[in-house]
């Protein structure tokens, strides 16, 4: 049917012009889904990474004191709060490398836009990048395959050198090939479907290797950060809260730093032993306290004291004098 002005009309609408779109609500749903995939998903991934690195750092820290962090029962929030420190150095490093990489890429693009002399300047750096990337990547692969060798496995920087070799080698190799391709006089020489699909697959694999290498290296740095925090804390145990512990039974602590004394017998007195020179390392959710000697020693131990009426705890004031 046509309306008075000759335009097609919808017989079900009662008026001329196109019918109302029936999928307006669908587009709204798509917008919300797009928002979820662009915001919620990255936030979830970042939270998971923060949780993992906080856990790795905290676990390495308390292992120094002989404590299994899984037995402590720290919450997710505790691990998230402990994650910024181990991630600070690698995050700043990645941002700086990204900034330098963008400057370098801008120079490469400007040279590639000059077909007379610019592309010729890129050919030698491209060969250097490909050669260096191949050598570094090969070194990382050899080290990774040599893991069963004890001398290689026990190398204290193994877990940092290998992922860095894999990551840096892959980036240099892939980018060197990219620079070589744009520095040719005829960049459209090989654009068939198979060539494009091969390059796309190689790019996906390279991104996977780089992501795994960065995760591996950052995880190692998180563990080193936790270990470093533990060593610093061990040298400053005197700064932790001072605790006086009274018990009903003797603890038989094997540490000369801890001062043990026997309390005088009094009617109604159930606590018989008093221990000084203890420091509060950690509290497990109102259930137990982890106490360490006031000075670090290789033979020292961590005391796990329940927070109940079996013990009596006093916290000493700090004496600035």
C-alpha cells in the first residue's frame, strides 16, 4: 500500500513511513554486553592477577619463618592488599618499555613512509633485530629444555632469565620481521590468503609466548619480593609488638633469646611459666597468634599460641628511651 504522498506505508502501523524497530531492546542488551566485556572482564582479570601475585609474595615471605600461608587462613582481601608491592617494579618497568617501544615504532613508521631513503635505513636494523631475537629466543629454549640438569635447575636466577629470554627474543624476532616487511620496495608483493593467515597465526602464538613469559617473570619477582620483605623483617624483629606470654605448661623452647621464668606459686594461680623476648608476627583471625623471638637466628622457631584461656598475653609498651 502507499500513502497519500506515494510512500510505502505499513498496514499494521496505521501511518506512513518505516515501521518501528522491533529490536530496540536487543540493541540495548548488546550495549550492556559490550560494556561488560570491555570493563567487567578486564577488572576480573586484573583482580585475579593481583590475588595471585599477592599470594605468591605472601607465601614466600612467611615460608622464611617456617609458616605455611595456607594454614594461616588469610582472606582474599589480605592477599589483594599485599599485591601492590611485588607488582610495582615490574609494572613500572613494563610501562617504561611500552613508552620507549611506542617512540621507536613512531620512528619506524616515519621511515617506512619515505620510499626513497627511509625504507633503506630500516633494512639493516631489521636484520639486527631478527638475528638478536633469534639468538635470545634460542637461548631461552635451550635453558628451558635443560631444566632436568641440576646445575641449570639450581641456578638462582633461572626462573627470571628463562622467561625474559623467551619474551625478549620473541618480541625482537617478530618486530624485526615486521620492520623487514615494511622496508621492502614492494610491500604488497605477498598478500595472498595463506600468507596473511600464517602471519596471523604466528602473531597469536607470539602474543601467547610473550604473555606467558611476562607472567612467569613477574611471578618470580613477586616471590623474590616476599623473600626480601622477610629478610628485612628478620633484621628488624625488635620493631614488632613485644609480647609477654604466660602458660600453664612449659613450652620447652629451644632458643636462647627467649627468656623463660617460673612464676611463684599462689593460691588460685594456674599460670606457672612466663616467657619474654617474644614478638608478634601474625594473628590468625582471632584464633591464634604467631610469635617469634626478638632476634633472628637460623635455629629459631615460630610459636603458634591459641587465643583462649590456656594462655595469658600481655603487650608491652614501646620504650622510646
